[in-house]
RNA sequence: GCGGAAUUGGUGAAGUGGUUAACACGCCGGAUUGUGGCUCCGGUAUGCGUGGGUUCGAUCCCCACAUUUCGCCCCA
């Protein structure tokens, strides 16, 4: 038997029902928030991700699927969605149109990782990007939109964590202060943090091992190293979130793993057993320098991405929509009637089905119940001769004999 | 990339170096000669992750690989 490649998975059964529901809600939300759908290629030039996500990040260092095509072009399966959208924004000169450009995408991403619960090599992200506005109201919308979406999906125990990384200069100033502070304590940090100290000291804030140590508890806060302008901006974001009635928690230890973030960054976390405790189901932030860095005009942007596999895990099981009509028959004459009746009902907008495995009538009843059928049509040769069809309400168990010519209208009306 | 655990039928699972690998659920059929969901009876086609090895003999022991899962790393 040939098995699916490691880190991939099939969506079917209850997961498929969940995914359909999520996708429908995404489209519904995006329409009402005025986002336009964008689809970009699943593979892009390798350089795009090196220059956007960052050469030194783990994602690019060890997780991308890189390959050469037959003409030796260096390509990479997209590990995230923002880079492609920004590339498309520049390449198609969308900056020439009315701004801001509000876009959403929903598709598969690829990272060569160790698979685990809610973590796959091929996974699906839904995300939103707003290009061309630095209004703090955008920040508030980018945070509140997925939050409301998750609420609508019935996900409980949502928690927003938010931080302000400020401008590049703000971060450089902070980095200096942080290094200064940590230097004398270096020996007391875990091995990973010693490495991070050299490569990317900001990420030490993320460390789980040392999180409870006094060293990290007393670490200088990045919020104290912001310019007046950045601090005022962040205050506005917070104010808007308050007005939108979003629960959040300012966490000055959040630094994201992608290099392009600045100013507002956030995570939406779900406390959920299926996810093994707390798991980030969406995250994002501002990236005001990225468009320029990739060769476009200076354009402030913000976006988020949400891993649909994790969203599915955080959701309760969903019931399949019940079947409206199940048609039962035993002999060939009745079967002919069943087939034509089924077609007529389906065209009339009534969902229905009938047996095709030669089951006994008893089993057909069971199958109808498995489909949660609301109405049972029980075909009977004797009745058919009189032009009658028996309909049984599967909830009240009441039976009615309906004239053959009125059966469609009768079932549509119910 | 590092470390641990797991892998038995449609599903959940018990079990043993040697004739028919339990039990439960599900499913199918019958009792009910065309109206079920309860009950009872019966059935469920060469099934022990894959490939090697040890052995007279392996589902059970050894090795490798694959997949899943937990922790680390990282992230959605």
C-alpha cells in the first residue's frame, strides 16, 4: 500500500465538515470586512523568502522545501503567505490603485518540520493583508477580525497577546540595552539562549526554559525603549481595541520569528486540550518596511495568518447537516420511481438520497437514521397503482399518503 | 535536526516463541412472509506497520526503515 507522505494528511469525515464550515465563514467575514481574494503561486523564487522572512530565521534556514526546476531555477514552496502577496502587490503595481488594498488568501503552505499535533509539513493558512495604511484602526481590525471569526466558530478561551516592537531604531536601542543587561547573567541562561544571545538576542524573551527565572522576569521591557511617536501609536491601537471590546493582554515578551515585523505584533491563543494546552491559532503584525525592501514604494502594511489545522482542533465537533428526504423501495418498479423522484427533489432544492446497495427495508431505515433524514418516502407498489406515496415524518413518526402528482410540492413545503 | 513512546480487523482494544488470536462496538442477515431504531440468534472472505535476521517454527526476540505521537527547537 502507498501511504501519504510524512507530514501530510487527508481531510475527510468530521474534519471535512469543520473545514467546510471554516471556509464558508472566512468568505462571509471577508466579504463583510471588504477584503478581496488573492491567490498567489504555491512556489516562488527562493530569494523572495530569504529577503522577506529573513535569511537568519529558522524557517528559511532549515524548514523550506527548495528545489530546482528543469531549467535550474531556484524555487521554494511557500512557507507562509505574506511574501507572495507583497510580491504580487509590487509586481502588479497595486500601489497605483486606491489604497489601502485589503486582501485575503487561503491556501496550503509548506515547511519541512517534525510533524506533530496541529503541525504538518503541508498545512493550510488563511490570512489577511492590508497594504497602504498606517492607521492604528487597521491594527485593531487585523486583531479583532480573526478574534470575532474564532468566536463565531465556537472556539472558547481565546486570548490575545499584543506587543509593540516599534521602529527599527527603537529595536536597535532595545537590543543594546538587552545585551547589556544579559551579559553578566549569560552563564545562568540555558544553552539555547546562549546561542540566541549571539544570533538574535530578542528571541531570548521567548524562551520557555528560563521564563520563570529572575533574570528574565527583570529583563528591561521593549515598551520602555520606544520613541514617543511609537508609544503614542501603540496607545491608539489599545484604545481602539478597548472600543471594539476585544480582550487582550499586553505581553512585552512577544517577539515573532519572522524578520519583517515591526510596531504592533500579536498572537491569538486558544487554551484547548485538543491542542495540548495553549496554542497559537493566529498571529500577525505590522511590516511597514517590507514592501520597500522587496523593491516597491514605501508602503505601511499589516496582516495576520491563521493555521486552519489548529483552528479545527480548537473547534468542537460539528454535526453534518441532516438529509431532508430518504427514499425507500424494495422492487425494481419502486426503484424506478425512487430514482426519478430523487432527481426531481434534488432539482427542487431538497436534499435526498436512496439505497444503492440492495439493502433490506430494515437496513434502509437504519441508513436513513444514520443520515438524520427528516422525511422518509416509503414507496409501495400497491400504493403506486393507486397513485399514492407514503411519507413518514421521521421525528413525529406520523405517516401520510400523498398524491403522486403532489409529492414534490408536499415535500418542498416541509 | 535531537531525545522518548507507539504501530494487532471497519473501530476500540486483550494476548501468546508452536493446533481455531479473546472481548466489545460497528456492519450485514434472520426471528418480524414490505415499516426500523429494544431484544435474541447467526455471520463478518488468506488480519498482527514494511523489509531483513535468529529459530524446526515468529504477531511475540533482534536490526533497519516507515508512519504516528510526546518533549526540545521553531512556528500557524
